[in-house]
């Protein structure tokens, strides 16, 4: 045997602590979770920065593109949804997943005087929308314009009738 073949004893090899790796992974997961929650909160805050009136007016502006004789049903759905979502957001009254009759019956018992005072207007508006949506009744261009104008007027009047302290 050759003297060069013999190697000397070396010192101990450091072994990483398994708890340290687990803590690093757990810390990384906590940081990711906090970032995810922060992004969700930021998006929710940004989405709710607009008032319900502003969101309703934006929906109605988008529905205005559907003001064409061949798009009566689509237009009726869009303006009806805009008003129903606005009512839910502003007055906390269930309106979206209800029939017009159910909604109007509940409206008669509502604590919101702004809605109760506008019940006849809402009734006519929603009935016209229902005709367009479900009966596929064709609406003339001037009827669709009048429907749009009444929706805009409702949102503006209801928004002005609510004192600033009661706004959400």
C-alpha cells in the first residue's frame, strides 16, 4: 500500500436542522397568505370606491349600446339588472333574484320611503322590462329611450333623496 492512499480523518460535517427548513417554509407561506389577503382587500376597496349611484349609471351607460330594435330583450335585461342591483346595493332590499311581483309586494312593506314613494314608477318600469325580457315584446326606439330615461331619472332622484349620512 501506498502512503498516499491513506487519508486523514476530517472534522464533522454540519447537518442542517430540519426545524429550520420547516420554519422557513411556514414563514414563506404566511408571507404569501398575507400578500394574497392584502391584494383582495385592495381590490375590494377599489371596487367599492364608487357609489351605488355611480355603478348604476355606469351599467346604464353600458346598456345604452343595446338601444337597437333587434336587441329589445338584451336591453330589457341590462336595464332591469342595473336598477335591481342598484336597489339591492343602496337600500338592502332583495331585488335581483325575485320576480317583479314579489319585489313590488315587498316594496309595499319596505321601510325605505324613497322606494315606497317611487313604487308606481318602478312598477311601470319593471313591467316594461319584463315585457321585453320574457314576452319578447318589440319596443320602438322612442319606447326604449323613454325606458332608459326613466331608469336614469330613478337612480338620480333616489340618490338625491338619500341624506349623505345614510349613504354607504
